[in-house]
C-alpha cells in the first residue's frame, strides 16, 4: 500500500479501557477487566493511574516520565539508586511554585542525575477536587506498587539503540516492533516520526503514546524513548501541542538562542554520538492548505545554527561514531522526491518545481555540517519503504530509510505474498569489536533483513 493511500484510508481505533487500581495500582493487570465495583448503589471511581509510565527524553543528567490519569490529578515520582527506594526522593509534576493538575496525563522531570547511572522509580498520583482557587483538596492518593528502573546516557553508557518510525497508530506492526525492542533491550529507542496521523483531541495522543492497543502496556517504562517528529506529528489541533503528552527536552541542553528547539537532541551514548533533527512539515509554509499557520522554514534554519554548535560539543566531537536521525530523508536517487525540501504535491502526483526557490532544502543546510564532522550514517523514515543507500565518494555518509507501517504482505487470504521493503522495521545500532554494527530487523519475519558495519569516523578537514 502506498504511503499516501495508507494515511488516507487508515481508521482510528477506539480508546483503550482504564487501568491501574485505587491506592495500590497493579501494572501487571493493565488494562483492568471491564466493569466497576459498586458501593451502596454507586459506582466506584475509575482507577486514577490510567497507564504504565513512559520514559521520555533519554539524556545524561535528566529524564521525563509521563503517565495517563483518569480524573483531575497531580502526580509524582519517587526515585533513587537503591532497588527498594530506601533512599527515594519525591519529585512532583509541574516543577516549582504550583504543581500541574490534569485530567489526562501527568508529567514529571527528573534533573540533576548522574551520567551512565541506574535509577529506580515508582509513580503515584493524587485525586484532586478543585472547586476554585480557595477550595481544593486531595481526595485520595494512588501508587503503582511496581518499581521500575532506567539508566541515563553518557560516555560510559552502553552503546545500543533502536529506531522505529511511521507507526501511524497501526497496532499490529507497532506491537511487532515493541516485541522486537523488548527482546533486544537497547539503552534507548528513537521514535523517528509519524507516530500519529492527524490528531485533533488530546485523548488521541494519550491513546497512541501512553495507552496503545498492544499487549505490552509498559513498553516504555524501562527503556527510554526519544522523539524525532514527522510531518504528521504536527497536523491536527492536538498534535500542535504534543508537549502536553510528550515533554520538550530540557532547556539546559541548548543555548538561550535555541530555547524553542524542544525536540532537537545531541546525546552521547557510549561510543556513539546521536544527533536528532526535525524536518517538520513535508509541505511548504506557503501551501494553501495551511493558511500560513506553519513556520517550518525558519525552524529548519534555526536548527542549522544549533547543529553547528552541537557537533562541536566535546562529548559529541570526541565520539568514534556519529549517527544522525530525522524523519524525511536527506538523500534520494529520484530527484523528484526532493528529499528534505518537501515540495507541495498535487493530487495527480505532479510537483510544482516553482516552490523550490522559496525554501532551502534540509539536506543543503544540514549535510555539509554532518559531513565535516565525519557523520557515518543518517537514519530516516517517511517513505514507508525500507531502503539503504551506502556511502559514496561524493556523499560520504550512508542513509537508511526505515520501513513501515505495513505488515509485510499484500493481497488477501491465500493470495498474500511478501512485498519487498514494505514491512515495519526496527533498526538496531550497537558497537562491537571496534565497529558500529547496524541491523535491520524485518518485524514480519522476526529476522535480520540486512546488517551493516561502520568504521570510526574521520572528520573532514577545512
């Protein structure tokens, strides 16, 4: 199925049922059986903690933790280095001054962490009655009795990542990706865009990220995720405010000039330096469908300044391997695809080349900086078709385009047959024997489709 046809015809699935339990939530029972316990003819309130926690924004000294709630609540995380949390510190949502209150999702930032260090944590939430500014109270407190763990990034961290992309809330291929990731147990996962389609309601974002319709509800409770947005992740009213569900990265990670670049990342993980870029909307800001309400061109230019500085940071510059991630490919052997520039596409499939002069391509802005820094590999997505472009003398970096969200087969019944490239992939990267090895897992067959190795980088002079 072609990417555009898939997006047009995909139907949104119904929201999952509530989760957890009052006072002592049990993640192993997520989601709970349907039905409510009644007391004296009245239905008991739904469990307050409505999902397992999701670890977000893998970094050296901070991490984000988000989970769903079923009613007005604030929340907290108790964390420490001891497995029993005997040294636990409690951090509330919302930071200082006032705590955050939400009836959909609770977000907590842990800061001041140590690099390459394992921490243990537990989530909790307070059910809030808020009548007005002088009348509020905590009705009850609920805690998840499970203790989870995570390990921060850093030069001494285990160099092992996985990448998924273009999941588009399609649960069968997404579930296969998650099961592959759990089996591989990487240090972090990069979600390389188009997790969504065009979401208008925050409830849809909660369903997609925090309560996906898959068996493994705690898929991100122990493995941190990083988000590189795709073009679909900014479409729809709710998608324009993804930070309500997926925290922006810590401001301390960038200069004051770059305060609004909340999705870019430059992370050292063992021998690997990981760079995250946001290619934004795949149509120009001037596209008539958008009424001038997008500002992608200025956004990409701002990222160029950020990228130049990020590549010179000592922990990034000294890493033997440099891998960049972005949603839209920065190279394609078909010039009509115009990778990274995103020309407006008409319904009949033709491209208006006149728009090309209005906007400088991402590839033209970013790849010279990456080449100078010795980047060996750029991992991209967007096309729903797995492909590999090896490095050449003219283009000294390789590019992988991840596949998805297809199941790997076309047709019906006995006519189903494998379709080359049309399957969801998990791209795995790890260092071994003095090289970076990248495995392409075909989730339809649960086998490695391709495997590539890269030597330590050599920076381009000048």
